[in-house]
């Protein structure tokens, strides 16, 4: 499929006058990744306009956090983007540490990096699987991805006590140290994961049907991506080499050597490939982090922090590279133990804004594909 | 059926006049087909669910099924094969509420599911399930099959229209367009075995493939015809990778959205029987039908072996369907239509041309 | 530093990618009849790597749960003396994000507060399973059990009072030995002090 046929040029036909119809892809839908509603205007089969309607999963988390202490908000950050709970915790904890000026011991930083990258593997395996599911491969790629996730979720359960709502990071470190069986299983997972990625690539990357469905669909040019404020794999697939891990060098990422995959065209295929390559880089980071953890002498995993934290008056913005994009927490403290303002910069929400521009000119069946390639979680969009 | 009538003649020839014997024979055959079709449907759904599960590293339904009648041991012996799962599904379908849209056409809405299985049952009549075991031996079998199976397109337009749902109508029109477009390469691929066998009768085509001279091995013309027939057949029966009209993301279920309970089950059955029929036709035309080692043995054993070989080949082809369904994503509508008209039709036309020339040249060389 | 992802635009005969996909799934199909990838305690988890059946036949087989697993909170009492560890210090009630722990401290005859919880109620249906109460408790009294099947049909059954929450220490030491080993010393030392500060007979679980 070449580039010229990607955008539909409406032809004027003198005899026929067609009106655009409005299609409502409703909140309950098998392929919208949560409760997400779209009002689409179609001219024939081609999309003319698209209006997303959000808010079906709003749970007032930002307001609730104003009534909780800083420590009590950590379980709520788990539930923001429920697939990547460790990175949510990390972003929040980073923001509070900036606000209160808390240092983190090295062993805890190693553990945090390991958990972050494991979360990235989790998320991308699921995202690619569900992209294929939206395309119609009946659950087989999903099952392969879920199978690898099970191994990582077992690791999370061992370390933190829960598979999904981990609640593991604390101000100044992590909650508990790694248990006995963690490192052997982690090494096994890291050793076997490249084999899984290779199998996924053999299965999917050169599949002709996938190529014809994904290439030149949903193109987002790099200047438009920057204008919309898009971050994460979507931005990198458009060709902008911006990764918060490289820019901010938070935690131990300044000492770790890894590459940032970028795309050229910015279509669905590039986003899919960027996620696959990010998985490979995550495995590389994990190997280095494991080595750093072994070289660190066993020590504290949490620096001394008062039970009820009262940060000084001020504001702080802490951001990390979550698997979906730049996740940021903006905190304003008034000196008491409860925050004055608690604001989440959710990557899925900002990445959704160019949806209309990406979908215009394509067919209806492409909407689901483009939405799947942005990789949103409605819990994060609506908070 | 001729066999049956001869047998019945011997039994009852003295008591009843000829037409009565023929009538009894026809009744028995019709009953057999009406029993065989749902049983095949149930087996196919079982095969589909267990197959897709195994491709995804899991087991599939294994709680309902054959096993020791002792409840305690059944609970421990979990590798049951789940063979009664289709029966459980059938019971579930029966007990669902029947919803008819208020503003739709009620008569058509009731009639469409029943009409959906009629073409499938009609095609069953000509397929040779074994040695001399076809219900009717038409000498224009191939033409009959093609004509009758294209009635399904009408049925689904009726189904989409009577639902009074613009998305059902959209889905029905898309499906109809897809089926009509893929008829052309399918029929053109069917012409190749007809040319090789020089007969339109399905029995004659099977008989001409005796002794492993199957048409799929006639490289390259027969193989290409098989591949194009298989691809076009995948699209005819709305199977992955051409199942956009029915498993769609925005028009929920296409023309069967507004059907619930037993009506949905009938559409579902019609679809599965169509898939089986397409596999059976491919077996008959390209894989030698009921031919196989041991069918030359006289007596009941020869007949049984021929039936066994036929079903083995047909279900092996269906397993190929399941394999494809578990692996490939689906095409978009415009890509689907483009593939049919821009790629398959020229290939099949060229194939027919070259096959015709080859047959003529071969017969000239033999003289 | 940056890798440009390859777009596989080079020429390939039509169908090679499709066939490769078919072969991958067929490999999984054939090898799913081999070993099973169970997580059995004591044995190597996921022995088959990528291949083999990955599902567990619930409820006959259950995947094991690690020590640190956070189910729902329970209260502990000492096996030997029957003394409850809880002193009604309200740390867990203050730590709970949802505010579902309700404690009332007991008083002795003179009206002075004693380290004993007269009433202790947790609303199980709203529990987040976050474990902050267990982290906050200085006496090792409230800990996380390994509940897995908690469904009920009545809402009142979820209001857990103290009798329903109490479990012996031996039970917790058996299900979560590593976690108990971390808090055991501190808990036993403080228990001695607690028993001394209570009037006789108060805070003892009736057998």
C-alpha cells in the first residue's frame, strides 16, 4: 500500500448527494479499551470528524487526595493506570521526594529501576497483544503476551504482595526488601524474554495482513505531535527522540546504557515496532540493573522518613517515563500533612488529543486500530 | 441413494409398489441429512474451541463431556474432552428470550434464520460421502452446488433488512458484496478440476482421482486452483481473514445483531455448515474425495473405509481453517474487495485458460 | 543512542510472513501436548519456558500464593497465653486510606484507658488490600491474611468484628513465615509489656 492511497480524496459526483451520518461508538464496546465514547461523522466509509467523549470512569482521585495524607495516596496512585502500577507509584514518590528533599539509598534505586522496567515489559506485551486483538487475530497474540506477563506478575506478587495494585514504593525507598526466590526467577525471566520477543516478531512483524492494515494508517507528523504535547512511544514513533529517562536522568538512568528506538513515518506500524524495540531495550536495562543490584552492598531500602510527612511549603513536579508516556505529578504543599493540590499529568489523556487528526481520511475500521496503537487506559484518562 | 433403493426393493419389493419404495428411500435419506448436519455442526464447534485453545497454550472446554459416571472420579479426572459442550451451548441458546424488533419486518425476521440453513442442506444432497454414497447423483453436480450455495447471499440481505437497524443493514450489504465478489474466483477455480475430469458430476470427479492421482498434485495448475479455491472459500464463508462483516468492531455483529436465542443459533449453524461444505467440496474436487487405501475391498468394509477417508480429509481441511483463524488478523473491507478483484480474478482466469490449453494439448499428445 | 526501527519495506515473496506466523502457532499447538507450565511450590516455576499448557485447573489445583500476599487484615493473639496483641493505639485506623477500621479502646473499673480494644470492626467490603494498616502497626497485631475467595451474598457478613478477626499466631507463622520472622521479636517483646499493663483476664481470648 503506497502513501498516496492512504488519504481518501472525496470525488465530486454530480448526480448523487450524500449526507454525512453520525455513528456513535458507544461506551460499551469490545474494542475501546475501557469506557470510551466517540461520535464519528462519516461520509460513506470515510471519517470526516471525530469527537471523543470522556469521563465515564471519573473517580475524583485528585479531590480525594486532598483529604488524605501523602502516604495514604499511594494506593490510589496504583489505580490510576492499573496496568503499570509500579511506575505510577514511582512518579508520585519522586514528586514527594522533590518536594520534601528526601534522598534515596542506592539499593532502593536499583530495585526501583528493576520494577519500572518490568512494568514496561508488562505494558508493552499487553499493548501489542491487544492491538492484534483489535485487528482480528482471535486472542492468540493476547494469550502469548499474557503468558509472559504471568511470570512478571508472579515476581511482583513475591516482592510487594499483590499482582496489580502493588503499593510498593515509599518516600525514600521501597516498602520491603526483595524476598528469597526473587533474584533466581528474575534472572530466568530476563533470560527468556528475548526469546519471546523474537517469537512475537516472527509471528507478527512481517505478516502481510498486518502490514497492509497498519502501514500508513494514522500518521502523526512530528511537528503536530510536539504541538499536541504527545509523549511516549507515540512521539518516538513520529521521529522525535525524546525520552524522559534520557532527559531528566532520574533514579539510576544516568548510569545505565540503553538506546531509544524512534520511527520514521509515525503510523500504527511504527508505534508497534517502537514498542517491540523498547521491550528489547528494557531487557538490556534489566540486565545492567541486576548487575548493579548485586554490586551494591546490602543496606537500607528506605531512608528515615517521619511516619506522617509534613513537607515544607512549596510545589514540585515529578515526572517519569511511564510505558505510555510522560507521567507527571504536580504537588502543592501548604505545610500540613495533606496536600493542597494534587494533580496528575496523565499520558493517555494527552495522547488522546490528536485522535481526530490521525483518524480523518481513514475508514471506520481504522479507528479501533489507531486507538489501540495510542495505547490508552481509561482509568488514567478519567482519573 | 440408488444403493438404498435397491436394498429396500429387495426387502419390500413384493409388498409395496415402486413409487412407495422410492418415497421411503427419500424419507430415510432426508432424515439422515437432517441428523448429520447438526451433528457435524456440533463437532465443528467443539473442534474450533479446543483447537483455538491449544494454539494459545490453554485447554478449552473440558468440564462438560464424556467421563466416568461416578461424580467423584469425574471431578478428579479433569482431562475430559468437553465433547458435550456443544450440547450445553445448544441448551443455552434454546433458553434465551426471543426478541423481535418492533419496527422491523416481523415475517422476514422470523423467516430469515430458517432460510439460512436451507441452501446448506440442499448442497448436502449431492456430496459423495463415500463410495456410491451420495444422496443424488446429478450429472451437473458442480453447477448445482454453486447455484444453490449462492442463495445464502439473499438470505443475509433479508436478515439485515428486517432488523430495522442501520448497522445491520450496513453489515449485510458489506457481507453480500464480499460474497458476490468472491464467487467469481471460487467458481473459476472450480472449473479446473472439471476440465481435468471432463465431467460436472461430483461422483465422476472423485472416481477420476483414484490411486493418489489427486488434482492437488497436478503441479502447478491443480495446486494453484486449490489455493485460490481455498482463499475464495475462506471469504465466501466469512472466515478469518475475511470476517470483517461479522466480527466487526463498530457494527457489533453485522446482520445477526438483532437475532437472539435459537435464531442466532440457526445462523451460526448455517455458517458452520457452510464452512464444512466448502471443505467437503475442496476434498471432493482436489483431494480425491473418498479415495484412499482400502476402498477397493468389497462389502461393508469398503464403504465404511471410504466414509472414513472422506471425513478425515474434510476435517483435516477444517483444522486448517481453525489454524488460520487462530493466527491471522483480518483485512479491511476495501482491501478485501481489492484483493478479490485485482488479484484473485486475473490469477484464476489465467489458470482456467492455461488448464484448458493443457488439457487439449495433453489429449492431442496422447493420440 | 537512538535506533531507527526497520520498516521491512524490502521485497519478500507474498505469503512468507503469513506462513511464518502459521508455523509459530503450530509449534505452540504441538508442544502444548508436552509438559505443563505449573507453578508448584518447591519445584521450578515455569519449567517449559514459552511452551506447554499454561493454565491451572481451578478449583482442583491452585497456584500457590507467596508469603507477602496481601489479602484482608486479621488480628493476632498469642497461642500460649491467649493474649491479644492489639492495644488499641489507633495507628491502623489512622493509616487506613479508606477509613474502614473502627476501634474503641477499653476502660478499666476506675475509668482509665487500658491497652485493649473493646470494639474492633473492619468493613471488609471496602478494604483496598493496601496493607498500610499492617505496616503501621507497631505491635505486629494486625497482619494481612491470604484470603482468595471472599464472595458472600449478604452485606452484613462483611462487617468483621473482633471475634471473627482473631487468629492464633501459629496460623500466621504457618502461612507467612518470612513476614512473621521479621516482626516476631518486636511483637513478643511488646506483648510482655502489654500484658503487664492490662488488668488480669482482660484481653484474653476465650478458648
